[in-house]
């Protein structure tokens, strides 16, 4: 696959019609003001949700603790059944006194809350009960771990601080009070602040368009921009 490099020339304001310069300055300010407003609105919204989510954070921690207890109990039950299956493989079945599974003479019984299952031989008990239960517990353990991970990620999102952004840089914002040059010439700080805060706008290009863009096309011969672009910048009466 080939590679194509597209180069561009820098345009200087003193070489462009002053009307275009004013229009571009206006567009840059409006565009950046809209961007700043939207971002700060989202930050305020998220911070408001954080204040309301203290109960949600507490509930999420309780959910994490509950699922951890279930994981611990499931692991213990799985270990017990795996050891029991191992005893059957060795030909010496063993049971705990408190286990719901017991051997009654030549039979094997499993006591549930509302009913009891009866197996007539060790083979049926091993393959129809132990192996089925072990498979079920492994699947449940996977689901519980997945749920725990999901709860923990949700808790992290809820508990993280929502950071704000200082458009124009914190350094320059503080410089108004900390730099002596700005103390003596506040208009210089205002000029630098506006240039840094509202001086840029990114416009996506198209490789199949002339000059890399269908709308923002500068004519180097006449040092002008298309009238459609001027109207978009707010230079025409239609924007009044």
C-alpha cells in the first residue's frame, strides 16, 4: 500500500484581506466558545451525578461484598465435590457428616430442601450427580467472577473524580496574578489569553478533495476564500 504526503503552506494574516481575517477571528471565537460551553456543561452534569451517586457507591460496595461471599461459598462446595469424586475414582467413597450426599447401605442419597434423590449404584451417583454438580459449579463460579469484575469497574467509575479542563492552559491563567509582566500590562495578558484560548480550530480534511477540503479552499492567486466560506464564518449579513 502506497503512502502519500500532503504539504501545505502557511498563510499570514497581513497577506489576506482584512475582512477574511475578521471573519476567521469571529469563527474561531464562536467555535471555541461553543466547544468550551459544551465540555463544561458535561463536567457539571457528571459532577452533579457524582453528588447524587453516594448511595449508589455504597450499594455497589455491598454488591461486591455479597458476590465475593458467594464466590467463596461456591469454591468451597466445588472443592468438596471434587474431593468426593476423587474418592470414588479411588474406590473408597467418603462423605462428611453434614453433607447433603450420604451413602445408605448399597444406595446413595442426596437430600434437598423439598425432596430426596436416590441412586442405586456408585456409577450413577458419580456420573449423574457429582459430575453434573461440578460442571454446574464451575459455570456458576465463572459467572460470579464476571459479575464481580463488572461491579468493581462500575465502582471505579462511580468513585473517580471528574476532572475539569482549563482551556488556554492553567499556566497562563495563573500568570495573570503571578507574572510581573502581566501585572504591569494587563492588556498583554488579555491578548495572550484570547490567542491561546480561541486561536485554533481543527477541520477534518478529505484526500479526494482539491486542496484537501471541499469547503475551506484558499485561492493563492487572488488571496481570497470562497463566498460560501465567508458566510459560514459569519462575514455576511445572513449571520446578523
